């Protein structure tokens, strides 16, 4: 396996989509961006949650392995 790096995926969960049973649940999650540090991801999630609090969506992040040379 090749060398990998941790990256941080910022994503949005649309609560209104989850409440509508006619829409597939995978439509509720949208990747917003991928960042290089956990600190950046925390700041961006905090900023987006404050900005979009009333819109029925919530932002979070998850770390992921990135293989620049492929597996």
C-alpha cells in the first residue's frame, strides 16, 4: 500500500431531506470541501453552522485517508 495522508472532509447534512421519506437518504449528505488540517475543518464547520443555523442543515467533518499515488 502507498503512503497516505489524513485529510478532513467537511460535509453538510440536510435535516429537511431526512424528514421527507420520498427522497433517498443519500441525498441528505453533501461534501462541501476537503481540508488539510483538523483545525481548519473545525473552524470551517463552526463558521458554516453559525451562518446556516436557520436553514435546517448541520455541518460536520470526518477524517479520511488520501493516497496521493493511489493504493
